C-alpha cells in the first residue's frame, strides 16, 4: 500500500535528529567551515543517538532495531540540513559498519560490528574514489591480487574522510574485473595516508588522499570472505543516502532564501512578492519534494531486498542536478548578499556542487 | 510507514488497463487524430457498456489509481478523454453538491445511453482569472436565468447532446467579485444552452472542445452548487470550496499527463532496444552517451512527477488538504511530459517527426497537460503563494 507517512518510530528519530541539527549543528557549521575542524563534542553527542549501533543486532552489542535504508534516508536528510560536513563525519563509521552488516561474513560481523556499539565514536572510513576525471566505481584502477594468504592492494584513493584517524578502513579495489571491499586495519603496511585535501566545499570534513603501495591484508579480510560482496548493492545504499543528503542541503538553502525573500524589500515590497523570485522558490520546493520521494523509493527497494540500481542511480543523478540548481537559485535570490560569507547560501552551493563527485561517501 | 508496494490487484488492474488500451485505443488513435470531430461511436458504446475498460477501471483503488489511469492514457489521450462519464462536471458535483443533487445529476451516468459531464468555466476574456467571469445568473422566481458564452469546455458538445450535465460558472453579483461566482448545473437538452462551435486543436483531437452559448437559459433554482448567498464580499468560502474541485482533478490530470509521457518514453526505449542501443543505468556520467543521458533524464523527470502525483492522490485519500501538493504535481507533470515527448521526437530523428508513428502525435497531445486544469504557470503561482503564506493580493 502506497504511503508517504513515516512510522511513529521514524518520526521520533526525525524529531530528535532535527532538533540536534537546529540546536547544535546550525550553531557551529559556519565556524567549522572557516577553520576546517569539527569539535569532537558534537560528534560524540550525535553518537549517543545510536544512529549506527541502533540497527546492529543485539548479539553484536547493538540495539537490534531492523536496519532500514528508508529510516537512514530520513536521518541523512536531517543531518545534511544541519551541515553536510558534520553529517558525513557523524555517519562516517557506517561506511564500514553497514557494508559489513549487509555483506560481511559471520566472522567479520563478529569481529568488527561490536566495535561500533561502544559508548564512544569509532572513527572508521571507506576508500572508494580515485583521483582521476574518469573515475568509475565499477572499473577501479586500484587492484587487489591474491598472494598466498594475503591480498595485495595497489593504487591511489582520494576523498577518504577521516583517513588519518580511522581505526578501520574499507578499501575498494578491482579484483578480476569486479569491485570488492577489503578491510584494512589501522597501521597496515603499505598504507600511506597523504596530506589532508583542500576542496571547494566540505571544508570542515577532514578528507585525505592515500596510496596503497603493495598494502597487504589477510585473505579473510575480503568483505564477505569467500563469497565476496555485491558491490552494486552497497553502491545503491550510498546513492540513496547521498540523494537524501542532497535533499537536506537543498532544503536548507531553499528555506533560507525563502525567508530572505520575504524580508528583503525592493521597490516598496518584499522581493518574494515578484513572480520571478516567487517562481524560483516554487520550483525549488517542487524539485526538493520530488527528489526526496525518489530517494525514499530507492531506499525502500533496498529494504525490500530488490535490485535498486535503476531507481537509486536515477535518484542520485536527479539529486545531483537538483541540489546544484536549488543552491544556485538560493545564492541568486540573495543577490550580492548570497555571495558574501556572512550568509550561508554560498557554503551550501559549494557543498551542493560536490554531490556529483561524491560516490560512496555516505551510507545509511 | 513509508511504502511503495503496489498491491497485486493493482498490478493486475494495470496490466488489464494496458491490454485494453492497446486493443481499443491504439489501433484507432491515428484515425481520430486525422479525422477531428468524427466520433468513435463503437469505442464509446463499448466503454459505456463496460466502463472498466477505460480510465474508470482505476476508481476505488487508492492512490495507485494513477498507475491504472496512466496505462489507459498511454493507449491514447484524446480517446481516453472522450470516454463517457461524469468527468470534470462530475468532480465539481462530488465536491460541492448536496445528497439530493448528487442523486439527481449523477444517476444518469449509470443508466440509459452514453452520457458525458462537462465543466464550463473559461470565457473568451478569462481563463485562470475566474473572478473575471462575465456569464451571469439572475434569479427569477424558482429559476436561475443564465446568459453568457463559455469556451474550451472539454466534452461540452457530448454533454449537451447526450443529456449529460454541464457545470457552468457564473456570477450572481458582478460587484461582489470572486464571492459572486457560483457553479450551476445545466442538464443537457435545457433550452437556451447550445453548442456554438468545436475547436480545431494541436492535439487530443478525439476529445471535443466546445464553445457553449447560454441565452436566457432557465434552470431550476435548486441547480446551484453550494450556497446561493453572497454573504460577505470579503469572504470567498463558497468560491474556495468550488476551487477544491481542482485539488481532486489536478492530480488525475497529472496522472493522465504521465500516461502520454510513458507512451513516448516506452516507444523510444523499445526502438533503441531493437537497434541494440543499451541504456546503462548506474554507469558514471562520463561513460554514457548523450542519448543515454537523455533517456535517463526523461525517466528521472517522469519518476519525479509520478512521485509528486502519487503523494497528492495519497493525501486526498487520507482526507488531508492537498491543494499545494496537487498544484505541485500538476505543474511538474505538465512540464515534464511536454519536455519528454519533445525529446522523444528529437531522439528518434525522422521516425519521431513522421506521422507514420505516433510519437509526433504524443508530443502534440502532451502539450495540453501543461495548459488545461490550470496552466503550469498558474499552478506554480498557487505553489508560490502557499509556500510563502501569501494571499492573491500579496503575490499577483
């Protein structure tokens, strides 16, 4: 039966996260963007919601709620509304936890999932993107070669959030033509973390380039063990999460520019009273809602165990364009003021521009 | 619980609707496009005998109706619109009539010969600006006397000639502006209501679009929908209630729009498939051909419009006010299918432009969805006012 109503439980999660976004994230996000740091306190506070531990089964130490990509999409939108850098930082451990939960072998689940159920934030990350214009997650240049009881990983990665502090890293590499994940523990030999990246947006999120120089990991560290993993499914989870995040960023920009347009007077009336401005806002509202539901549907398909490739990739493609258009319109509505860093819309435009580049950088 | 599951009975209804549309509508679609104003009598008889062969199959299915409606219109938009039934006039009656009126006006649609319902709002001098309506209704004892001229009444001729109903919007007090605008039901065959002409259109040619003249047309006093009183000129409650008709019809028009878009998109994909052109979903942008990007863009826009439409219909079923969402759906769907069908003509090259195929027809048919039941611009204006909390005076 078609329904657009979140469940009561989901609504409670939305309310909690939304309150956190308003009262905590929104107080700090500009400062974080300017100085490139996110205070540990805010990350710890978010950790207390159990956004990751919540859907890890009790036998691994989690709270044992059913893992739901739809719920994840709802959370992702609210967090990204608060701030994209913080949202990605908060959810970063899920880049390891959820693929292990979804595709890991029993041994991997038993060994690693409890790490994400502790009281303190557990820095963990994934390395998927590679520094070249024609990056393709299904045709990676980073390779994995089996050598005795070890896999040897070679290649270069970029946009790896929290790489320097991560205790666990899921590295994606090409093995026999297919993308597979490899669990790399902190300090593995041949893993060289590069300089912190300087990007147009996501400035508060610490991301890194890294090199894998014959990096050796035990054979049993391949995600899914003997069976390997269905990488496309993991990618689809990420597409749903990122689409929902794009909606969050777009909604932030839309709401701000709507308020501004009602307060800013020109020629004796609010600029919102002119159709040129009002219609931009209406179109933004329409596209934001449409994209949100596309993200939900893709997430719902994943929850149902369906192949979500078509809808998830269409949602992501649509969201990439939508968030750029909406954040750009928001800057435009503020005119010169939109270009000034006293207002947040330029930040949202910089962050929004990134979605088309972000592959696999969030998962719910 | 957020859910996108389509129940099995809807899937079955969808499949039947597609088969019926392909059997009944597709084969004669071109003929009635080329022979405008000829009546598809056989089809009409069949749809009257068995309404579930057409769009009416969708009734009572919940928000998933839109999938079934899409399938029907996918067969042909113009022919779908000439299916007998209460139509838009019926929607207005459902929204604002008394029980007695419903019985008196709607019963005819389930008995006797085929009948149609129509809505007559637009005039030569006003479309979306309904407050500017000049057709008058003057009370004379137990009757109203209507005078004026209405244009663009979908199924207007059929409604008049079949003994159906026409819901006519007229003013009872010009000085009262919007508060004076009231809907009246005129039964087909009432003296003083006549068909002046039929329009020649860009598309949906099988559907008649009529100019109706009202010359001292007398109807019973009880044929007014809603309150006859112009209580307070500043209050337009009655008017708003009638406008609520559009909250009901706009999502369905959006669904019909999607049907035409789906026809074109399916044809493009089938043609490509036969030629071995693959659409590789999930591949990175830089590896896709421009044709693949175009098709994905079409798909995504259709999906976006479908989601908004589904939400608007779902809210209606939940008894929630859906005026904003209905306009969002209508604005998005009307524009999306206009673009999708235009792109389909482009992508298919000479096959798209040729009248040997239906793609060029679908492009012409689809355009009406960006115009009727409120243009894309009027719907965008409604959305804008609602999100800003502005009145019509705040945002003109």
